[in-house]
C-alpha cells in the first residue's frame, strides 16, 4: 500500500523569517529528497493475490493433467501386456486342440475294424427304430438280442473305448449303455412306451458321442 508522504507539501517549509533564511536552501533540498522517496514508494508494484492464485491454479491443473496422462499410459501399457498374455494363452490352446484333433484323426483313419463295429451299430439302430415305429417289438428283439452281453454290444464298446478320451465322451458312453439296457428290457417285456423312450435315449447318446469324437463325419446314416 502506497504511503502518502506529502498531504500538504507546504508544511515541510518553515516560516520565511530573516532568522531562517540561512537554512532555506538546505530545507528545500531535504524536501525534494522526501518527495523523490515518496514517489518511488508509490511506484512499487502492489501485491495482487488474485494473480498468484490464478498462477498456482494453472500449475496445479497442469501437474494433475501430466499425472493423469502418465497414469493412463501405465494403464494402457499394463492392458497391452495382459492382452498379449491372453493372446499367447489362446494360441497355445489352439495349438493343443489342433494337435489332439490330428492325433485322433490318425487313430480314426487307422481303426478300420472299430469303425466297422460302429457302422454296424448305426444299421442296427435304424432297423430297431423302424420296427418300434410299427410297434413290431419281435423284429426289434431279433436285432437287439436278449441281453446287453451280446457279441455285437461288446464289439461296440471296444470301439467306444478306443475312440474316447474326454470325460464328456465317456459320460455319453455310460448313457448309451444304460439306455440300451433299458431298451432290451422293454422290448423283452413288450413295453411299447418304455421301448420308445429307451430307444430315443440310446440314439441321442450315440449321436452326441459321435459328434464329440468327430466320428459323425465318418459314419454313414447319421
């Protein structure tokens, strides 16, 4: 805040009496010096807190922006690393799946006898289905036999075991054998409705198994 040094410049001058004339020159010089000092004080820039505050705010915003950008950069870098890891895992899984398919296809191609057992099963199920549709359970019984210990059933299961690898495939084998046992029993008892239900369950389990193993494209009539 500026200091008012000369509200009334005349007050700094003594009365002009003869006794004081000898000091007049010195007093004038003193007055001029005081005027100069006061003028200099008035020209000193005043402190403006608003300007400082705006400058501090600008610096704070800039700092926050830089930190935010740096944080986003780290986030993007971490995201890129995670994405690369996921891509590597996916590629590794694809390679393993492809290897398994090739190995299984090799087994299928070299297992002519077992594929013959399964092809025979397709034909048997087709004949039994037609017989059941006509309610001709005697014809169905002549194809199925009297028990699941029949030779053709044993051969089918040997093929199942050779081509199956996963738990899901083995589950479908169990479902098929269970349904086939019910089918044979229902036919023997001349149970039309039970026969139809058991036949559908057997055919469904076999179809799912061939899809899982890739044999659905190898067998005719599916």
